[in-house]
C-alpha cells in the first residue's frame, strides 16, 4: 500500500517509517501539512497516517481539507488523548484514532482495517428505487430531491446500500462509524438510523432485533 505518513517528530517518524516499510508498504514521510493535499491529489497515497500536532497547518485542518475533496482512509496518530479531541477528529472525517505511545503491531492492524473498510466503499453510483447515492460527490437523493446527511449518516447509508437486503450486525456498523473507540454511547447507532429514517423513509432501514439492520431493496 502507498502510505502518506505525516509526523514532525523525527525520532518517532523514522521508527514508524521503518516499521511500515518492513511491512511492505511504500511510504512517503512528510513533516508538515502543507504538501499533504498535493500528494493525495497526485495519487501518491492510498492511506494517510496523520499527526495532529504539526507545525504550520494543524493536523485537524489538514484532515478537513482532505475530507473536503477525497475519500482516502485517514488514521490519526497523536498524543491528544482527551475524549473531546477524539470526537473532534472522528467527526472531522478520520477513519480511526491511535494514541501515542502505541504498539507497532496495533498500528499495522488499524491501517489494514481502515483500508478494508475503504475498499468496500468504492461503488460510485447506487440506485435502489427512489434512493440515489453519488459517492464521488457524496450526495444522496430521495425521489430526485437532495438530502443533507451528516458524515456518519452518509457512511452508514452507503454501507447498507452497497449490499441491499444484506444484514449487518450492530458491532460491524459501530466499528465502521467509530473505529475501535471505547467511548461510544449505547444508543449512538440507533440515533443515526433514526435520523436516516426521518430524512428518507421510515421503512428504508429494517431492524432485525438481536441481529442487526438491512436496507429494504424492495422499497418504491
């Protein structure tokens, strides 16, 4: 995998770059955020590992700029360990959040996980009855009317719509939306599903109690 690694700590950066290369990845290591978008736009990355405490442009702003134009997997690697920081990072578009200090094996596993999830979200246009998802634009239409969704609502809907009729378990969907965070409210997934039903159609997402959820592929 082509990994764009953004870290200004030279000692840590050297160790992580070496570990990633030993795992077989092609690594581009940057120490500031100015050039990140340029590398992404040139196709020089398939995943980004991003420190937040960068000189110049803060890592959170770099993340927002990436998400404004690209759907590339982003893994935050940072010492900012407060719950507020983690929520802010995930809401800004990060796929996962790893705290320093960390175990290299865990970093490899998290990187593989976000790449698998991103690989399953590559279908660009989905039409199911009155539902249309334009993944390139991140736009959702219901009966030809654009519907504004939050990032997590969109991610959840797109996952379900790629496999209409397939049942997804609660743990799978929670991991998709929140990574491996332990700070998930017990009803967080239900809140997102409630919002999608309210914005689109109350019967679009079917609950299978004790099992999970599926998108109704027969809806008209």
